[in-house]
């Protein structure tokens, strides 16, 4: 049951596209600027460990994760790159973070003090990056009090303060606010040339703001999706294709209804296919009666509500469609392509959520990778 012919719903991840995107983004920043590849949330749905290993193989300088569990999984898989925890760390997680040589984000003296105590008890030093809030309003020490807070943290003997950073709140669509944030963080960066300083995320890089500092943190763009539609000219290639199969075909006469709630009524005779995927796999119910899937390179509209494990599509325009036919829910087939941004617009969300919502029961198949997966 592990052969591709027995797959009902799966994702294919293309290493060639990933390497292409990496080269494109590398070319947008100075040669001396380090690149942190963000692999949090199962590498945006692409698979945490395979993607991290591939990034390590193709020259990423750092990896970014959301929590200790992700960092621990990478260390246990043999990943040796520096890893930065981009979220706050709970007190009970600190010892594991230190043990696995993970760099922690610190925003306050109190969390730094707790980490210092843990590290000294372990007779080790904890590596930290001090985060300054310049307008994101999430993590970070508010910039107006950051100098005083940082001075206190620097006196803690159990910490190795390696970096300093901020996060842009609207780099994809608000150049003015992004410039304000950069102007706020720049004096701090100037005062600490000994630290690894970073601010730019994917949209700040793709929009070429020039706020590269010592390192950039790139996520969505690495996976082939421009953070802003205006960035399409970069030539990024989607890395992920989401596929399924036709399990049953129906000839539907006029007047029949389809799926829960009878939200779709057949207006003229049509042929419908049942596709082996649903919201249990992460395909949004909001796509009911709104989106398309590809069969033999043709767009086939979804009919009725998306259910947990099955979706009905209209294949009247696909002569010869048969049981077992490959269906593309996200990605290219023939001359047609369904983009994550298209699905996001239809579901009133963002491409990030489309990718990270693909469920754990959907197997990932890795093609054209330099590393074994």
C-alpha cells in the first residue's frame, strides 16, 4: 500500500523548484548576508525534516522553527545548522532547548532570568536573540524601553547573547510602516555591530527594501509563493502539488441535488466524479461550490459542499474520465494551474493557511531532492 498507484490523496514536493527559489532569493540579498530558512509549521505543510535537510544541503545558514519540539525533532534527525526559536519559550521547555543547542528568542528580562538560571544549573550557556518590538505588537521588548532591558539581560552570566532582531508587520503591503520600523531598529543595530542583526522577512526581501542587515528570514517565498501578487515577476516556482483520485463516477440528471444541505441542484445533465479528499485532509469547506480541481488539464467545478473525506466535481467537459483518474487540487496539470493564492482568495484567507492546513494524514512524496527523504 506504499506505492503511488495506491495513493488516494497525497502531496508531491519538488526539490528542483525549491532549489530554484533558493537561488532566486539568495540573489536578492548581498552575498555576505546570511539566509535563515523558516521551516516552522511542518515547513509550511511541506514536511519539517525533509525540507530542513534539503535547506542544509543547498546552503542555508540558519533554520527557523516555532517551538522547542520542532527544534528537537530536527536535532534528533541529525540537522546541525543553527536553529532559532521564533516564538517565546515556556519555562519547562528551556532545559530541552539548551540541551539541543537551540537559540531562543528573548523579549523580557524575566524570561532571560529564568533561562539564565536553567543554563547555569546545567553548567552551560543558553544562546539567545533579543527581540525588539518596533510595531508588530506581538513578541519583543517595546523599543522605548529596550535599551534598559537589554542592559539588564547582558549582565546575566548564563546567556550567550548572539543576535538582535525585529519583525516587520506589513512588509507585503505597507512600505511606509516598514520604513518606520526599520528606522526604529537601525540605531539599535548600529550600537551592537557584534551581534547577528536581522529584520527582513519574505516580503521585505522580495520587495527589495534593502533592509537585509546581517541575516534575512525567508519563509513563504522559499516554497514558491510570492508574499504579494506584485512580486510575481520574480519567477518563483510552487514547490508543492496536492493530488487525489477519482473513486466513483455518476451520471446526474436535471433536478438532482448534491452533498449535504442540497446546496447545489443539477440544472442540466452532467457527469460528476467523487474525489478522495475533503476537509479531513485540510481542504477548506469554504471551497464548496466555489473552487475548481484539475482533471486532464481541465478545470472542473466543485459541486455541493466539501465533506470530510470526499468532494464532488463536474467532469462533463472531460471525455473519458475514469475511476482512478488523477485530480489536482493545488498545482499544475497540463496547461492549467491552481495557485495557493487563488484558493486563499476563495476561502477568504491567505496562502500561508492553505499550505499549513494540509493534514497529517496526507502523505508527502519528495521528488528531485539532493538528500534522502
